[in-house]
């Protein structure tokens, strides 16, 4: 009996053949989980069949025997009701630092997708920051991987997708807005500091970091993505989920039937000539930065689009295109020096256009064009050096106003001798404030416009205080010191 008891205490365990590897892993990485150890074993020994509970027990005994405590940092989430099949997909970004075989650190970024009901996952990695174009392309790849599009997509407030919440009216980036309309996507944007609303993808990002990426050696982006997709098949989408107690791949077989079919590829959105292009932000002076030089784009581009797609050609040219349509908007010869402004003459302000023509264009916005022309000519007389800037400021304002405010502002400025663009804009703002207080009904086409003095007498009697120029002369001469 004593011999039998001794034999049972020293009998060989199923994982003893792999003890050397497991021990080296947890010594080097004390925070490794049993699930990750199992994944590494299955990756190294493809025919190995062992339960995760066996690995967990074996790992626990090893930690006690060699005094290797496990490091942990738990995080709590509030429970969220399960979404119906095909209802929701959650999307988020993550990044890690990996070591190359030479010991060099490399920063990698990834985007992850998960179907909320089945927990079926998809991931893509890049060795550089994502652009909006990359995000769109990864969405297309994810939809093809899932075989359809869910009813709702949940995002964090990422700058590649969202510009502003605007009180609930989402303002998306220009490229992503075009893609949303093309694919007819229904988007839900999480509030700040609200991780529970997308807790499933938060867990997926953590799972990818801890189970797939942690301690893995980086051998190039193609190999890394290939291994990531194999990991999805082997572990990420095959392992029984801790919450649902089901394999994501099995539940996905039912959820796939509830996804909206992909109508057709959108190759037209990704112009074939720009497949390798990246984006650059358009600066306020209508230029972009490229390799320490500024390259011009047409005037007004900044107000039309915040980014352009750029691409270089074999003949050493830099091409810039509209990210929505792929239309070429600028072409420059690439300069190899630094700190230069490369500007196309066509992108400069049109100085050949006469001021008289410019005045005529601005005056056309007023109902009484002759009065407006006299007013603008007076501004020209007082501010001849800056007349083009004055006209431009007034023109920008006119495009935003209704006809009623335009005409009343002209009348008041002429009566009060306010001859500058700034004073005209001030009068417009004053009138808008007055209308916000006094005007309570919408003006219909068949109703006569009520004179301004009938709604607010204060407008006509408001006097702007003017200091006599002699007071400034006296102050400069020191009389008041």
C-alpha cells in the first residue's frame, strides 16, 4: 500500500513533457494566464489536446512550486443586456509595443470588430497610425469576413470618425460621412467616460492584447496579420466564451443569417489610382505638409475639406485628390530641400480681377444694387489699401444672411456713415440680436415686410459713440499726463 501511495504522488502528468516551455514562459512573463499558455502550446504543438482547466491546475502548481506569483489588474464593468442577433457590431482601436528578433521595440496599432450577440471577432493591424481611409478599408474587410452588415455600429469618439457630437447631431469626418451614406450605416457614438456602452469591444481589445499580442515576437506586418487571423480561428472565435458559455463560431452561424447582405463592393470609392495613397490635413493657408515642405492647394480647399489624399508618382510628382470623389485637385513637382513653399500660380488669389468687378459682384447680393455700389465705393475711398479684404469679409457675411437683414444693414450703415466691413458685420450681428428678441412669426412670401422701426424703434435711434480725434492728439502730446 505504501508503495502504491508513493507511486500515485509521483506519477507523470499530461503536461510534464511541456514543463520546460511553460516554466520558461511564466518565469519570463509572470502575468501569463492559463488561456494564453494553452494558446501558445496549441500554436507550438498543433496536435495537442488538453482542457484549459488542466492547464490552469498545472500552472497553479508550478507557480507554488517555483514561487512565481501571478500579476493581475482586474477591471469591473456594469452588466449590459444582450443585443438581438444581427443587431449590433462594436468597433474600437488599440495599440501595443512588440519586440523584434533583434530586440528592437515596434509600436503596432490595430482595429477590432465584434458582433455583440455571438462575440464573433475580426482584427487588422498596421505598423503606422490609422487614417480614415484605412478605417474604411478595414470596415469593408470586416463586412466581408462577417458576410454582411449589422443594423447598428457602435464607436468611441475617435477623431478618425467623429468631428463633433454637436448636441446629439453627429458631425463625422468628411470621408467617413461619405462612406456612411454609401453603405447606409446606422451609427451609435458612445458618450465620453462610458465604457459600459461598448464593454464587449473593450474586452476584445484587452483579450487581443493579453492573449494574442503579449510577449509575441514581431516578424513583419504580413506575418503578424496572418498569425492574428489564425489566432481568431484557433482561439478568439473558437474558445468557449466565459459569459455566453458558447463558442462564438457556433453562435455566428445563426447570427450571420440576420446580417444585411453586402450589396456590392465599393471600388469606385477607392480609386484604383490612389490605392496606395494616404491623407494629409489641409492647413488654414490652403497648404499641406509633405516631407518638411508646404505644397499649395486651390484657395478655399480648407473650407471644403479638412483632408486630401496624396500620392507620389514615379516621375517625382506629388498628386492631391478629393477624398470623396478621387478628383485630382493639385499636382506639384516634389522638392527635396526643406522649409520651402511650393505654390501653383493658379492657387493664388486672382489679382487680375478688377476691384470694380468685385464691387459689382458684392453689390448684386443687395436688393438696391445702386445704393450698395455707392456704399462699397465709399468704403473703397476710405480704405483703398485694404479694399479687397474689406469686400471679401462683407461677401463672406452676405452668403450667410437672408435678404431682409442684408438690406436693413445697408440702410442703417449708410444713414449712420459706417463705412467699413467690420462696422457692417457689427450692424448685422446687432440686427440679428434684435430680431431674436422681437420677431416671433415667420414672414410669408405674400406678406409685406414690416419696417424695422415698427418692431424695434431702438435700431434707428441707436447712436454709436465717436471720440473726437483731438482727444487722441492731446493724449499723444502728453496734455493729459
